[in-house]
C-alpha cells in the first residue's frame, strides 16, 4: 500500500496549485471588470448600470486578498510538510510538490 505521507503531499500540492490558479483567474477577472466599467462610463450609460458593474468589480477585488491569504497558508503548510518528510525527496510526488512551491512562490512575491 502507498505511503500515507505521499498521499498528504499530493493533496497539499493540489491545494496550492488550485489556489494559485484561482488567484490568477480573479486578478484577470478584476482587470476585465475594470475595463467593462470604464467602457460603460465612456458610453454614458445610466448610473444604475454603472453602480452594479462597480459592485461586481468590488467583489472581484475582494477575492484577490482572500486567495492570497489562503495561498500563503497552503504554501506554508506544504513547505512544512516537505521539510518534515525530507526522507521522501527522491519520490516523484515530492519533486512535483517542490516545483509547485517554486511556481507558487512568484504568486506570493507578486502580491507582497
């Protein structure tokens, strides 16, 4: 049977990957929404439309720090697990987890 530590590493790796991807999606969505709000303002649409689109923009902007906070927590958790399970360093899932940490690190630095 497979080592349960490897299973935990796989799960935590997946969490970090998913949250990092989610953060990128929210950042893109917020940028698109900013452009949409500006376009609506430029077209001179009614105030109600503008306010509703600005509310959507604010919701998008609120999600980015939330993702950042969850990513930092998941990142630290995976990093701690890898340090604890260093004896597995030759296992493919361990190496994958290290690469995911490296990739996610730029997401953490970008927001700091």
